[in-house]
């Protein structure tokens, strides 16, 4: 009889172990803590006036100090910086290995802070100014932090910090369409292999998409909706994969949305994203599209002016203006005086910039009204609801 009891206990432990492994490695999000197994519910937002706790989690290399001074001198609007130095094991915050670009930092933060998470965590790169940030936010990380709505992050759980679709949407990664040698994007085959390993019971989707570039915000509820052990599984995969550092990081860039929303394609409406997420509210699609038309025209003039300066400096003929090294082009842009056509192009750019600034400020003024944000986003709102 004692032997039978021992076997029963061993059997139960074995079953428990198997269930645990299945739980951690299955592709389904069911049971990951999402209420009603739906990761896209609108979590209750804090009462108006709530003092939000926020962390800004930054992936940084030791040589990037000149790009990241904004984290020390800028107004982070109440967010506590958590700056991980990926290539310095002796740094106050570091990672097990410098692999996977920002993904290793983000996963390490989630593991290390799992029992002490803020209301909202914002995951970002170290550069303050980059095209990775959105144009209506002046490509500025500080402007993005200033305008990011913690209420919107809490409602949605996961929010890609980039509203603009290009690159990444509407259909960026086709993991089943290409062989390694044929893929137009080097991360595409890597995504297919990673999906099979990380979500083995979920078929690889035909399309995986979200706006680039590996920057997003999470609510505390959404971070806790995934077990800590699951984050450890993801990080272990990064540590062990044979994929190159750049490719493994790019793989996670396009998996974050699925991990936190269960959606392989996550391409929110751009106008709603800007309005509800940042309070930059164009009241209709026509006015929103017009701003981007103005920006496109400005960018074309900028290219023409850059080429004009190169030719005016006597460096190359007009048909080879864009072939100079980037550093030399940048220096010429500072030193060549504006005359004739160059001055005309600059004047046209200034006028377009004036119009863009005017329309942007009007959109921000509209977004100061929480009722406007709710209307543009298509969600219910009543007096006193706040943002």
C-alpha cells in the first residue's frame, strides 16, 4: 500500500510538471491572466486626478551617452528612468548578455520588476530625436512622453508608441511566403522559426504586422497578465538562439503586439492613435490627411534644397548630388549660403512648416478636451470621465 501511495504522488507530480510546461509554451493566450480570455478588454481607468506611477525603460549602449542626456536633463513628466546599459555588465542596470538589441533589456526589466511594476511602463530607445518617433510629435522622445496618455495605455493595455504605419503596416512580415534566400526582409524567416518555437501550438500566421520600431507602453495589468515564467522563456530563447543580434531583436520587434494583444496584425487607425493616445486630435480624416500631404511636400523640397547645396558647392553635378557621404552632405547644408533657387526652396519650406505648425497646434488644442478624444476614438464618454 505505501508503494501505491508513492506512485500516486509521483504520478501527480509528473502530470503537474507536464501541465506547467504546456502552459508556458503553448501558443494560446488563454489563461495568461486576460479577463475572460480577451486581452483587448478596456481595463478600468483610474479616477481623474490619480497620480500615475510610470517607468521609462531605456535600452542603451555605453557609447550612446551623447544621444541620451535627455534622460538626465529633460522633463520626463513623472516617469522614473530605468536605463539599462546592455554592453556594460557592471552598470547598475544591465542584462545577462548583449543579445537581441532592446528586446533583452525589455524582458529583463519585466522579469526583474515583476513584483514592483508601476501603473504604466514605457519602453524606448536611447535617442531623443529619431524618425522612429512620430512626425506630429516632432520626432522627439520628450514630446512623446509629455503627451502620452496613461489613461489610454491603461484602457488598451498595450500601445505601440508609433502611430504612423510606415514601416510595418498593413502587411509587413510574410513568414510563410519566402525561403531564406528569397526573403526581401532578413528577419522574415527568423520570425517564422521563432514563432514555431515560442508558440508551438499556434499556426504561423500568413501576415505579422505592426508599426515599427520596438517602442511601446504597457499597463501594469497587461504586464501582469503574462506569468513571469513566460517572460523568462522568451529571454532564454534570446540567450540561446543562433540568430544574429540584429535579427533576433527584429524578430521581437514584430512579436510584441502578439505577445500582449494576441493579434498578429496590430495596425490601429492613425488618427485615433494620435488623438486618444497623445491628444493630437484632427477632427476628420480630410484635415488629418492634409497635414501629411504638407509634410510630404516639405520633404520633397528638403531633398531638392540639399541637392542644390551640394551642386552649388561645386562638389558634383546635379545628377550625382545624392551620392556624397552623409557626413559631407550634412556639413555642406550648414555652410553653403542661400541664393536664387536655394533661397526660393527654403522660403517654400518655411511656409509649409508654418502651415504644419499651425494645424498641429490646433489639433493639440482640440485634444485638450477629453470629450473630443473620446469622440474621435469612438468610445463612450460622459461628463467627469476625464481622459
